C-alpha cells in the first residue's frame, strides 16, 4: 500500500550557499548499518543490486517493521535517468505483485538539481510513514548523461567535495532520526556511487577518494563478462588500497564462471555471490528476475548485517582488550580513567576517525600530528599508499650493505640537495639557535643560544656529502654520536692502531656539550647525551651517568602581546637593556642583525670548531618544514658537521631516519681495515618502502603545486597561525607563554593555583593539570596530549591557515571555560 502526496521535493543548486571555508568532516552514525554500493565499472548493475537488497529488507514476510534508505549522491542524465526513481518504482511493483500483504510507505526526493534541468519535467514524488518504509534520495543531479565532473563543467556548476560530504552527512542524520526506536537490523541504508570505483566526482576527485573520509563498508558489484575478472580485481584493490572494508562481491552470471578466480584471489575471505542472467529485452519488467534472485539478495543482506554487528562489537570491545594486554609508552596505566582509551577506526589526512560512545565515527583533528610524524593531507596519504604498495611489490625488503636500489639513491640525492645543501653566505654574521622543541620535560617552547658571528665562505654549496640510513630518530642520534666521537678522536690523535683495537680500554673519557631540558630519544646512548630528568633517573634508567656538560639556554616566547627572551638563572645579565630581551614581533627575534645586540657575547659553534669539536644538529623533529623552513639551518643561518632527520622524512607513514655528515666525518672512518669502518647497522637500514615514501614526501612538501603553503620563492611556509588570535591567547589569564613557529603552536598554562599544587607530581611533566582542558578540546574535535602543564597544536606543512585558525578559535573558547587557573 502506497501513499502519494503531491509534488516532488527538490531544490536547485544555486539556492544552496556553498561554504568557502574548510568544514569539519561529518560524522558517520553506527546506530544502523550503512553501506556503499560500488561498481567495478559502469553498467554492471549497481542499481539492480541496490533494489534487490531493498526488496530483501522490506518485502520479506518476517520484516514487518523495516526501513530502507537509498541514497544516490551523484546522478547524471537526469531526469530521463534516475536510479532513485527506479528503486522506488521497482519496489512498488514488487510489493504489489509479489507480497501485497506488506504495507509499504515510501518517499522520493531530489535535493539539488542543475539549472539545466527544466522545472516543468513531470516528476513524481511520494511521502508516507508506515510499518515498512522506503526512502529514496538523489542528492545532486545533472541533465547530461556523462561523468559528473564533465556534466558539472558543461552545465556551469561545480560542487566541492566537502559540500557533497556535508549533504551526505545530513542524510545520515535523517536516517538516525527516522530509525529512532527501531532495532539496529531493522534499518538499512545504502549509498550507490556513480560509474566505477575510480570514476570522477563533480570536482574531478575520484569517487574512491571522495567518500574516503567516511570509510563506509562496501559491497562491490563486479563484472561477470569477458574481462570482468580483471576489472573486478582492479576495483577491489582500489578500494582496499584506500582502507575500505569490502564485505561482499556480487555480479551477474554470464556463464564464464568468473566467481572461481575471484574467490581464489580473495582467498575465500570475501563472499562472492552470483546473480542470474539479466534479461536483455527492454520491455521486461524484471519482476521474475528479482523473484529468482531474492534468496541471493537475502543472503547478501544477512552478510551485510552480520558484518555490521561484528564491526560494532569489535569497536566496543577494543578499549577493554587494550587495557588488558597492551603496554602503552609514556603512560601510567593506573591513571587511565574509564573511557580514557581512544578507539581510532582510521585516519584520513589530518583527522582521526574516532569511535565514540554515542555510536558514531567522528572526526578529530590530530593536533599531535601523531606524535610529530604526520604531514600528509588526504590526497598525499593516498599518494603515499600507492607509492608504498608499488615499492613493496617491487622490492619487498633487501639488505643494504654494499647494495643499492633506486629508492635509496633517489632519497639520498634529495637529502643532500635539500636539507644537506646549506646556503652560500658571503661572510654573514648570524644568530645560532639550538631548537629544544622536542623537550618532553617541561616547556615545549623555543630554547635558544645566541651565538653571534660565524663566517662562512661563499663557495660553500652543500655541507653534507654522505647519508647514513637507520630506522628511527633515537638511533640516528646514536649514529651521530659515534661519528662525532670518531671525528674528535682522529683530530686529537686518540685513535690507536685499528688492527690492534680489540680491547675495551678507554684511554680518554669523551663527553658531549648539550642543553638542559633537551630530549634526543630513549635508547641508552642517546639518553647519556641528555641532562638529568624524569627519564634518566634511577627509576627509569639505572645505567644513566649523564656524560655531558649541559648548558641552560634562554627561551623565546610571547606573553601579553610581546615576544621575549628569558635569561636563565646564573647568567650575569643585570646590565641588559629592555630592548635586548623584548620584541614586537617574532621576526625581530630571528633577524640576523641581532648579532650586534648586547646578547652577542658567546659564540658556541665557533668555540667548538676552534677546538675541533664536531657539531650535531638534532633535526628529527625540526626538519622538513616543521619550523616553517625545510631545515633549521635555514632559520639560524648555520650548518652543522652532522645532522639527524626522521619523523616527517617519510610523511609519517613508516619509520625511517637518516644521519647526514660532512665528508671530513666520513673520511675519519676510511682505512685499510674493516675495524676502522662504522660498525653499526640494522636489518631494515635504508628499506625501500621508507626511502620511496621519503622521496614522495620531500618532493610533495616543497612543490607549490602540491603544497599551497610554500611561498613563491620555495624556501618558506606561509604563516599558518593567525597573529591576532595568537596575541589574544598570549594575553589570556590562563596562559603563561606561547610560541608559534611553522607548524607548531605551543602554550604553557599558568598553573599556579590549588589544582596545580594538588596535581603536581615531583615534576611538571607528571602534572595532570591540563587533563580537563584537553578532554574538552577532544569533545570539540581536537585530539591533543599534554606535556605536563604545556599543551601544543601541531599541524602539517600542507595544513591550510584556515584550519589552523579554526583550531585557535576552539582553543581560545575552551580556555575561557577552563577554570583550573582560577582555583
């Protein structure tokens, strides 16, 4: 039984205001099953499968109170061709002829149509609500029967990807609203794509990429024709390469037994269903075909329902299972509250997809940049996935000593021509800053040392000549220390005959000159190059001795609209004028002319080099545009003897690190005995997948065509954090100090009240003071972790300033509501 109110519900595109600012990706509700229907190509029967699933859901005698939602986001050839109208009409016929006892109400809506579509076209709409409900929608429709991107272009209309997703998210909200009070399995929603898996959407983005932020489980309609095995497998691989879960493959039987090779390829992990041949007579109403296929569609529906419940159970059980068997780093498990485990379903670009207790998959901006490694947007993430897949298939893994492969050669060349190149400076006087942004002990801010004059020959074209690959930043530091020790020992005549060096005698105790509060990794050697801290005490590292001289550096920060240099205790700076430590802008602090200021009284690098002490830069965090330049050497106008890079090196997709060195450092390991070589290595040194990812990432970050934040000169990132908002935050009563630089915005909370004293655990790092604020920010869509009473926002080199400004606005709003500093 149908109910037919008059008219068709629709609106034209030009009546909808399109947002020009980045919008937060919509959430995916999990209160009921939602599936994407993909086709291996156009014309394989996606709409027939959608209608068959609808019939299995609504017209079974057992389903007396079911609801089915059919969504067609993109429709071309409209109104002559309308898949949503086909599903509606076919279910109407099937209901009347095959199961008239089922009382079915239905609705059909077209939300947005191209201006090329005439309003006088005779379209029929139905509305109603009953025990069994069918709701069909077309979200965007164009008149010309071509690919959506071509139709949008020819009809003078373009629809942004974010707008398509936003509209689809609104439809999902309606599914939840209409399905309220029903059992989970009594409501089913399918979203049918247009054309094939890799067919373009209206903006030109491939649909497999367009819908990726939702990561909706998929049913793939394959091809049973000659050549269909190849097309179906290609479509399946395109989906899985982008992280989709394909729960079933269905295709029409053409008598070629395509199911055999498909099942073998998928190793029987994905069900393959074969539908009866479809009549080619255009006058055939397909009612008999649907009747003969009913048991197959019922089976497919049960597969979809079962996979949905398995997913829900897995997401719900993961926190407890993790608490029972996983040991997290930097975590006191006893302090993890109930509900404190974040379940990450996936990642798309800069956003986590978080499973929330409200049973939605919701986006959260990853403001930790996944612990400082991430840089890709969604497009680059897909590019890296393809690059990794190609390289894994081509190389797998190969050992590295005395071998070479294309990815590592390309990577080494890019490194030496980029971060290892340096600049040509005709006797410049400079500032030298030692970046301490990786300090986990206290203030994640910019610690610096003023170093004054360093003269360099204008003939310098590249300081580094060799690249030594390893697997992580801490190991890269270990290697750098070994290199530096050897170079120092050679320069100072401490090396014995390498043929006889078979003992463990230490004729000289070597130490490092390093910074207080610095952090260089968790391996034992790297920890020895760090000052005493919470990480090096007997509780954590009983072997620690701290083999170094550790300087207490000044810090650069903003407070109350003013940039300042904080002078550490113990320095005799009483005579300094105010203009030497306070500045109106960050650029004034970094200006190379500052060498003439009163602070220019100690030149650390010059002092080291005059004594033949090798200089190491730890750029594991700072390298590859993290601070707004490709390397900190460009920011401080100074180059090292050895430098370590990691994290953003691969775009954060896989571990890889590299230690770059001058040729003189390399020469200190040259000799006629293997014992004089650098006897250090890893099974995965220079692994091909990491090198390939690094090549793609380095090229992507510095190319204005792929990274719109690169300035026209190609040397700097444009400013990502709005200066006015940063100044407002620096003046907030809850804030002690702020630093913004490149992709980093760090804030120290003014923790002086009772709450801070109660939560202070031996050291700032142990404080739980910031937890309430971070919980509020997570609820507001920003994932952050604290460093004691220091919090930070970290984006990627490709993140738009608009997104960064949204983050700052949310942070400022939550600071206004944060009352920890008042207690």
